[in-house]
C-alpha cells in the first residue's frame, strides 16, 4: 500500500532517522538546562553532550505529571513562575527564551504555553494522514475554552492550508446547522461528539467525508459505524503537554510515531522494555518552548514490529491500551482518582466509594457507587453536584450497603467496551 505523506521525513531510512534524533538530543538538553530552571535542576549532574543515545537517555529520570503539578503549585504559591520553571517561553517579567502565543489550562490545574512556531503541536502530520488537504473546510469541535485542544487542531489545519470553522463544544443543533450551511469537507473533535451529531442529524445529509478524532478511544466498532455513515475516521494520540505523539494511517495498523519525538515504552522502573511488551509511553519532545524530557504520559501501549504498509518507516505503537494508574477519560475529560478521593473528603457520611464508567465509547455513563449508613436524597444531590464540580461531568449517585464494595484500593472502574 502506498499513501501520500506530508514530507520525505516519513519515509526515511530508519537508521537515518535514529541518527538525526540522537544527534539532536544533546542540543535539546543543553537548551533545556539553559532556559528551563526546573530542567536545569533535574539535570544538574547530567553532561548534555554525553546524552546522544537511547541508552544514555534511559539513564535520566522520568518526569511525572504530578511532579509538574507540584512544582507549578509551589511556584505559584510563592508568587513565582506559573509554569514552575519548566517552560522556556512566557511573557514579560518571566526570564524565558521566547514569547508564548497563548497559555492554556489542563486539569490540576496545570498551565502550558503555546509555542511561537507555526503548528507548534505538529498536528498537521496527523491531519494529512487522515486525508485533509489544502483548500478544504474543517469543522473543529474541540474546545477553544481554557484547554488547548481546539487550538492544537486549528494550528495543524491552518498549516496545511485549510480553512477552519471553530465549532467548539456543545450547541449541537447550532453546529449541525453550520455543517448543513457551510458543507465542510472534514471534522476534527472527539469521536463521541461526532456520533452524537450524526445521530441528531436524523437523516439530514452531511458533507463530511473524513475525520480526525482524539481525546478518547475510538474502538473498531465505532470506526466501522462512521464508515457506514460515509466518514473515514482516523485517530491520533496527542497530549496538551507534548502535542502529537502518534497518528493512524490508511493501513489501520497501529499508530505511527511523529517525526519530532522520541518514544520509549518503559516498565514501572522507568527502563525501556523489549519490542512488543506493554508498558508506559514516555516521550521526549524537541520543543524549544516547552522542553519535556522523558515525560511519563501514564498511558500504556506497546511497539508493533515492522514498518507501516503505507511506506512510512517510523516505529508504530499499538495505540492506547489503558492507563498505568486508574485515571480514565470520560467524554474527552480526564477523571483522576484524586477527584474521587476529594468527594470522600467532602462528605464524611460516605464509606468506601467506586466510580464506575460503563457503556460503550461515545455513549458512556458514569456512576459513583458509595457506601452510606444513612442515605437520603439531599445528600445524593449534594454528592452529584460535587461530582459535576470536580470532574465537569454528570454522574449518578448509587447508594450501597456498608461493606458491600471491595476493599481493594480501586477508586475508578472502567467497564466500557473498547472493541
């Protein structure tokens, strides 16, 4: 199978790609140590010039998201750098190398800068693989509010020469009206919202023939359902911190890594695993504005052997295979065990609790099962409101008898089907 690629880098000899990435590593570390105070502290004993191989890279510590959050919180409490010293760009008053275009917020809250470069999240590569081309209109239903998802996709589409309709989230009927009036060629957003929109269209013809979806899993059953509606939907794996990590191609065999990241699949000790073994995805990004080195995503995956049938020669991973912790995504939003713990803290009348996510992707439901000796409707309503406040999602509250929930430390139970 031969499929068009965005540029010649995607079909390079793997040895050439590896040599280029390893040659660039020392410069990345030197830049991070010079312009990111937090990285300078983490890498104080590291000779940047000596980190020019995967073995040397594996000797560096893994950076966890909770480390980012703790450092940011401490710096903000002291009236210091809101990025906690990890960013190399910002605004006037911050001693940083470059000026950020925007600042975004992720759950935590964590704050991330948008880099100064065009398509700084590198989403255009994933969009091109999904069939988006210059001159097309893209309906973007990712959020433009607080989080970077909408801006990430828009930057990639603009870099390809597309025009973007900023639909954002919600207002389904208004978005459907815009789709009917403007007749966009493609869609980007969560797969769940695309499914909702198509079902609400109720037979009204839509012009969309391609989609790039992310933010939550899109199992083969849902991908096939989209295909039956005349839409070729492709997934990409990206985070607010890193940008694009990997993307799906017309081969439909795993996800191909982006050209500007180094990905390791590691065990609990942070050391790389053998090809095919399931472990945590750890990413090093060549981002001058936000140089994250050995960033632990918390996501599980594994390397697929061999090259992509489309002719792309970069490493492939199997895609999202769960979380290394209990964190999960519901309707595109991360839900963390700490949020469930906060609900228990707020309501001393509750015993053990378990947040159960059920149904199929794109039509999921969330329920907090809670032991309670004296349940009542007022308490149920207050707990439900706390769920919505903390997770930004609606969840049912189900009372359970004392001692009926397992004492296994599990706070989130994802029972959805990913087939």
